[in-house]
C-alpha cells in the first residue's frame, strides 16, 4: 500500500509540475506577444514621427508657438497633415508645448474627435512629458486597462534649431493585446487551479504516509525504552544476513531485586538508563531489540577491518559504560551491572534462531559465573582446552605473561588499600588466557618456576612504580618446593625496601603437610616484612589448627560463602563465625566475591575488615588509586 501511495505521489507531482510549466509558458507567451506588438507599433510610429517632424520644419523656421499663433493657415496645414495619419491603430495624434509655468497646452490636434483648441491646457503626466522635453529622446508608456481602448502613447520631441519646441503624441488604440490576455487568462487560471489541486492531493498523501510510518514505528517500538520490540524482530530476522552481523544478548544483573526493593517505577527508569548507555556505546548501524523484561538483543554490524573483534569491543564498551557510573534516581544511587552473551559467527548455525539461542547460552554461562561478565563462543570452546607445554613456554619466553590487578578495599570507607595480582597470558591473537588453562599443565616443572620468577619480578616492579601494596597467590606446595621457595627469597632479598608492601596469599585447597618446615619458611618470609594471608578459607580443608601452626595475618573468606550471603542465612552465620574467630585471633578478614550492593551491606553489618569483588572493582591491567 505504501509503495502505491509513493507511486501516486510521484505521478501527481510529475503532472503538477507539467501543468505548472504550461501555466508559466502561457504567461510567457502572452508577454512575448505583447512585447512584439509593442515593437511593431513603435517602429511604425517612429517612421511617422520623423516624417512629421521634417514636414513641420518646412513650415516653421524659428519658433513653433509664435509662428503658429501668427499664421492660422500653418496650423491648418500641419493639422491636415496629422489628420492624414489617423488610422484604426492611431486614434489620437496631437502636438503639445510646455509653457513658462510648466503646463502643457495644445498647439495642433489632428484627431478626428475630441479635438483640443490652440493653447488649450491638457492635464498630462508631467514627469513623463518633461523627461522627453529635457532629454530630447522619444518615450512610450502604457495606459491602464480601464482606459477605454487606449493601449500605448508614443511621445516624440519636435525639434527646431536643436531645441525642443513641442512634443508629438500618438495614441495607439488597438484592443488586441487585451483580447489575447483575456482569452488566455482563463486557461492559465485553470492550469494553476489544477496544479494547486494536485499539490493539495500530494500533501494529503504525504500526511497519510507520515501517519502510516508513525503508526508502524509505534507498533514495532517498545514504548518504555524506545528500542525495537519483538514485532520488529520477526520481520528483521526474515531479512537478516547472518554473515553481516554478530549477536549480543544483554541481561541486567539482579533486576528482580531492584524491582522488588525499590518498586517498578525505579525499575523502569533503570531500564531506560541502561538502554541510553547501550545506545551511547553502539553505532547507528547496530540494531537494539528489547528481547525480554530486562534482556536486550543487539545485532552488531560487523567491522570490515576486524570482523572477529568488533562485537567483543562493543560488548566490553557497553559493560564498562554501565558498570562505571552509578545510576542516580531521586535520592537513590544504584550500581547496575550487566551480563553479556556473544555469538560472533551466526552464519555457522543452521538457523538464525539457533544462533540467538547460542548467544543466550553464553549469557546463561555469564550469569552462572557470577554475572557482570562477557562470555563468547571462543571463550567457552577453549574453556576446557588447556594450552600445551610449548604454547605456555612460548608465552613466557616472549613476555606475554602479565598481571591483572583487582582492588581490595576497606569495607567501612571503600578506600582501596591494596590490589591482588592475578597472572594471565596474552594469546597471540590478543585474547586473554586465564590460569585454569595453563597452571596445572606446568605445575612441578621448570616452566612453573620460570613463571613464578616472572610474576614476582612484575609484582615488585609494580610496587616500586606505583607505590602500592600488592597480594600474590602462592600454593602451600610452592613454599615447600625448594626451587620456588628459593626464587621467592631471592626476590625478597633483591627488594628488601619493597617487601613490606607485599602480601603472600596461601591457597588453602591442599592438605597441609610438613607443618614445621612450612612454619619455618613462612616466618623467614615474614622477617622481610611480608604479610601472610590464608586464601579461599571455607572452601576446602578448613583445618582450624592451621592458625596455631602458621603465622597468619589475614583470612580471605571464600566467595562460595559470600556470593549469596544476602540470601542464605547459613552462609551468613558461617561467615559471622569466621569473623568472630578472626577477631579473637587478632586476624584481619577479607570477603571475596562481593558482587552487589546488598552483599556489600551484609559484609559491613558483620564487621569484616576488607572486601574484594566485581562490585568494588574488576580485574584490570591498569591500577586506579584513590
């Protein structure tokens, strides 16, 4: 229907323009006829006027007025000559002079009717007549159409002895121009009326088209967030070329809690603010669809220069934009995060529905893994595929081993007191490889020793350049391993001034053996000023005797207890018991996996000293100080 309306509009416009062209052509033709008639009559009048002037000069030698006044026969002769010029075209021919007062009076009138008497005054347009007198040049002027049968008056200066002594006037009386104009004018008006009618029709069609487009837009747009809805999605998927897009599914973390805690009005504002941030992050070529209550489906137009990474960059940008700034709603300040599932290659799936489902599966993994994460297919396909020894060796040899740093903050003030260094490998393609894919492979090998040495060197370099406290993870078995222990001691001896800025976090997932050797070596490490923390306490072999056996300064409570502490009373009670124990032993506590404001508030309530988690800061290669 819209296509036919467009065709009709173009047709009407074309016909209207054609009629407008005809209208202006008729007017132009009328003007051309008028102009050509003027030229024809003027040329004829010029010839008559010149001849009359020459004849007058035969009768008059010096002064036209005085000689005519003295000789009535001369008046009669010239008048007879003028009368002979009267035709159907020339109705009036006469000569006027200008007296001393500037008035114009008859000298001779050759007209057959309405004759003027000698020296009789005649009211004329003095400005026009004076111009002829003063310039000695001929002139013509048109009469008003209301003046009966007069069209043009032609004025010619009568000169004797180089002086203008009178003006010859010739009135053209033809009605032909007016007849032509009166004949053509109705036709011209008719074309103009038709043209205006067509324009009105086009405007009506245009208005109807706008209304149709507005109605259609409203039907395919989500009224709350002003992005596309599922009605649009159905049509879009029929036209979608999977090779040109990547797919993102975004879910607002813990949105139900926001709705239940603050009400649906606040929830709606959160949805609108999230959409605004998404729009700010993506490009005009990308398409956003509200896929569910708090889920948004985004089709990312692939970048020709970097088709594989474009979607991930945009996903990361969206995640950071939303995570970086709290949402201020009335007196509330909400920290909102999103989880994102990515399918970079929809064309690998049989149907577009399967491609969307895969992105949804990636979203599920992101939410299950703690939320506020981006999961994409290559991450998952490689998640359970470990690097081989040669790949890890190449990464260490080519300095692709690096650390990301996650903030540890004082719970009461949210002030950053230190960072935890987390080892990573940067793959050749730029992606980040996490420890679960390479640590176990090189454990108890020389490569593990080399990696430990590099990590310790990077940690001390960062302490030195940033002047901050850092924590680094070490296994119990690493302390008992002579080679690893030697590397640690050597690094401490090389950096004695920086050792007090270091905390070694012992991973408590192994059965503790050789306690006496462990205690001796830890005390040696502590002698440099290093703090000792017990990591992941509560997740593995929570042997309380360890506090009597080893010099522990800090307990890090495992995230499995913390992540649902705001929902599970059991987790809260266990964590509270650990906090009471730590207070009795004068040991500081750190709560891991603080991922939301509600969890953070429970941690504050329990009096835990420090906190760590995505709510407080995600791991990053860059360190942000207070």
